[in-house]
C-alpha cells in the first residue's frame, strides 16, 4: 500500500498557533519533509518542533530549494522524486509549510508532480501570517462590504484593505505610493517569532526589512 502525502501548515511563527489537526498529522506521520537552510531543517521545522517535540524521532527529508527562480523546476522535480520514494515504501509524509499551504507555498508545485503519479494528497490548513498580524494589531482586515486584496511585494491602488506579503525589500516604494494616496500603513516583521517587530506609525517604518515582513494598507 502506498503512503499518503500531507501538506501541513504550521502557522506564521508562534507554535501555539498550530492547529490540533496539524499536530495530530505530524505525530502520525512516518517522515517529515521540509525545506533546508544551510544543511539544517528550516523555520517551519523549528516551529513544529516546539509544539511536537517527538518530531525529532521521525525520519527527516530535507529539501533544497535555491533562491534563483530559474533553478526551481529542477529542484521541485527532485523534491517530488524524493518524496515519492518514501510514499512508494508505504510511508506517510508530512510536508511542513509556513503559514497556510495555499498561500505562496512551494508545496503545490511539488504536489502537482506527485499527484500525476497517482499518490493521495491531503492539505492541512494553517493560520496565515496576515490573520496573525490582524490579531496582533487588533485591526480588522475587512468589515461590512469592504474588499481585501493580497499581493506578494506589490503595492496596488485599491479601495479596501491591501495586504502586502514579502514586503521587506519593497518598503521604500510601498511607503511612497501609500503616502501619495493618503493611505495609512502598518508593518509587522517576523510575526510570532522571537525577533518580531511592529510598526503602527507609517512614518516610523524603515525603508528595508527582512523577508518575513508584512504590510497592511488601510
């Protein structure tokens, strides 16, 4: 019998925000797959480890995803082949993703290749970074008939609430455009992590920040 592949969203950073279903899935998995960072398990693994200490007893499959976009297809193909190896042995694999697997995640590129081979896949949703930021700021993302737009590093003129993920390198441009349209912006960097930073005042926001920086434009 073939194993099953699970995409497990571990939330944005705080282990307490992991869902019960995510914890249960990790506990029942035979193998944990996750992106590596300098030969070590990445951030998602560290979050999961805090909530599920027994994860360290599981087989670990580290996946290498280069930052260069032109190298990603080969990396996705190799990752799919590595996961299929475990599935073919009848082992259930939990693929860890930050936030929710359906929001800017590498998982679905790999899942498409694995699904073509006939393997079963289940997605375990996780709390998104923008939901966690909304709660941290005590700020609703949308009320009544307000619209909500989510982008990756891009400012768009929009009537409603704009959420800009991965905004760190684009902050200077985002601020200039937001100020030109008389918008207020909030910045949270590394939500739920030990080095979390929060900026309520638009004018105190720096021109540059880390990768896990999220802006809310109101």
